[in-house]
C-alpha cells in the first residue's frame, strides 16, 4: 500500500512517541512510503526550529530513513484548498502517486471531503490496521 506521512509524525517520533515510532516502523516495513522534495524540505526546516534542537540528531536519522527507504515522487499541484495551505504538499504527493492514505496527527487539516480517495488516518488508526 502507498502512503504519505505528515511531518508531525516524524517530529513526534523524534520526541519519543512510541505510537509514531511504531507508525514509521510499520510503514517502512510493510508499505511504500512516498515523499516529495517539498515534504522533505518541510521536515528538514521543522527540525531546525530552536524548540526541536534537542532532538535534531534523531530527526536527521529519521530523514535519512525516509531518503533511504521512501520513494521520491514529483508531485503535481492539484490546487486543492485545505485549512492549512502548507499541508497541500502532502495531499499533492498522495494524489499524484496514487497513495491510499495520509497518516497525520492533525486530521482536522485534511477534511476527508477535500481529499478524494485518499484516506486520512491518525497514527493510532494506522497502527491498528492489519498489516
């Protein structure tokens, strides 16, 4: 199954969330994790924020995992209007590459009626899905 993982899942994993660490493990072991250059850049930028400097090393390690095991896609702007315009990069990558889901801690930022066939799941919902 193809999926996109929101930056907040990577941040929570770096901060020690067992659920988000489990999401990344399950995603990379059993699925095709997609990302675009824009997604990668947002994650890098996020880990340079002063409040995350204490976990920057872990964040870089997670980014290396994404680069090594994830699948880079050149996404097309689908012009979808989301509550937070910065989240369009995730939906664009998912729609362009035919992903079946986006895993995010901020489901309110991805109203299902605006995301078409792409399911929006919380980290816990993703973990509870059968492999």
